[in-house]
C-alpha cells in the first residue's frame, strides 16, 4: 500500500524519508534525522513485518573518524527512526564500512540475516566478509552465526531471498573477491548449513540483480554482466530448487525429480535445450499415469455413492409398501400352498437282510447266486461274511455265522439270549 524512499545523495545529509500512499495518491515526509547520514551505494534493506520496521544495516553514520556506520531503523506507522550500533562489533571479518551485502528477513528465526559484503580500508584497500550475521530487533544487537557446509566465500553484490516459507535462504550471484561468480548456494535455516547448487552458465552470471522465490522456483532478473559494462539482462533466469538445477520453465511445483546437490560442489546434469522437458519423457509418463489413477479413484468413489444411493432408495421403497398388500400376498401364498397336491408316498424300502420278507427281485437274485455257487463248488455267499484273499494271505479265516432263515417272518426276530450264542471255536480269552 506504500512506497517508502530515502532521499539524499552521497555525502552528509539529514535524509528525510518520503512515503507515497497508493490509496490517496500522495506523498508525505517523515521526521528529519538529527544524526548525520552519509549516503552510499550498496546499502540494502529488510523489513521486519512483525513490528512494521525497515532495517538498514550500516545505513547511518555514527562516526566519521574513523568512519563507522550504524544500523538505521524506521517505523512505518509512526514515521520515526532509531539507531543501533553495529554490525562491525561482531568480528574482525566485518568492516565498520560494510556495504554491498546480501540481506533478507528470516520468518523462521524472527531476525534479519546478512551475508558477505565488503568495506573500504585506509590505503584504498578492501576487506571482504564471509560471515553470516543476524540482527535482532528485540535486543537491537548483532551476532555472527556458526554455519557448516561449503562457504560462498567473500561475496558482495549478491542477492539473498527466503524460500519455502523461510525454511531455506538462497544466495546467488555477485562477486567473490572481485571475480564475478556463477554460483548459487542454499542455506538450511534450521541446520544453518550451506549447500552448493549448480553453477549458472558463465554468460549469465551477474551482479546488482533482483531476485525472489516462489514454490520450487528461484527467479533472478536484471543486473550487470561485468564490472566495466552497463549491459543489463532482459530475460529472467530460473533455478529449480527441488531438482537442484537451472531450468527454462517457472512452476510453483517442480515437475522434475528432486536431486540434492552434493556438498563438495558437484552439480546435477545441465539444463536441457529449449523445448525439451526438464526430466525427459518419464515425467510425462508419470504425470499421465498419475492422472489416470486419479480418474479411476474418482470413478470408484462416484460409483460407490451411486450404489449406496440406489440401495437406500430400494430400502425406502420396500419400507413404504402398505401393510394391506403384504397381508394379502401372505394369504395368497398360503392358499397356493394348500391347493398343491400332496406328494406321492415314498417307495417301500427293499429288505437288505433276511429279517425282512424277501421281494421277488431279491429271491431271483439270491437263487441265481446260489445256483452259480453250487455249480462252481463254492459255498453259499450268504453264509460267508469275509474270507482270506490273495492280497491278504496272512489273514486268518473267519468263522461263518448263519442266522436261521424264516421266509414267513414279518418282523425282526427277538435278540438271542446269551445262552443261545454259538460257541466260539477260537482260543478262549
């Protein structure tokens, strides 16, 4: 809703802050500084959104001999400013005249992070910083953070932006000891660990550029391509944070397979030519397969609910039938059962032993068997229950037991008394 600008040229100035309000389409000027300000290039800013305060490291002059800069803070709501000491107080690597640093607000830590920069020393000498600094708005103090991983080195005029809701910080471009660098580094904010990404093509390395991150994409635009040239870049460059490589497409979610750059500086494969997929046809195949699977799941869910709806409708229709119809159907069903003819009686069981009156078929069968046995000299089959066979030569012959026949018997004979049992010729035991 507002554009805030610090006025003034190089040299001592009172530096009022001018604010343009887009709602009222008007300018307003903040309080004039009582402390002398020395304007200089390479002074960058960050915003603390919690307290609506602009933070400018080394943005205000504290001392001119020796030359020392302090941290300038400007409250957006009250249009008032304040000054804090530093960051030259945190280590020997950080010069009091630090400029050209990379800066960003860290929502994870709730502080401002500053990396690199350089400051001028007496005798036209430069001191480079490779420290990661942190400024706390709560205590108005600076400290140097201990980090691991490959160091970006003494970097200046690079850009630092948060990614993945502040979980990562991306540092790209600028100079390393007066040499334009093609490097990109990713800082894990929780672990405070640097990881080196894939270098950009040397023809695209730059400084004084602007950058941002959204989703899996880091985007840089503009900037200069050499220290002695005013040639600017017209096209943005895009780095896929998930795949760990430069690409030609911007996407909030990366279509490529993630690859983690190694800590030793080695990088994944180079960017494919224009018009070619970042990760080949396999990504398209995976996307098609995933889309088909999603359609199948949706169809299954829709079919399931239609099935449940039909079952529910059938149940409601059944429950809504009148009781009169049910009773009439029941009566008609019973009437149909009563009008059915009785089933025929089952055929008489044929006797299976001599205790029942023989049928004509049994008599004929038995007479034929006895005639055949007499002709062959064998004993009557009705008198031998079991006999030793060739397959069981060791089986002892069993004693035949013949019940007295009574062709006129109408019912079972009463059981024999124990005294009427025939004597067992086998061994007593």
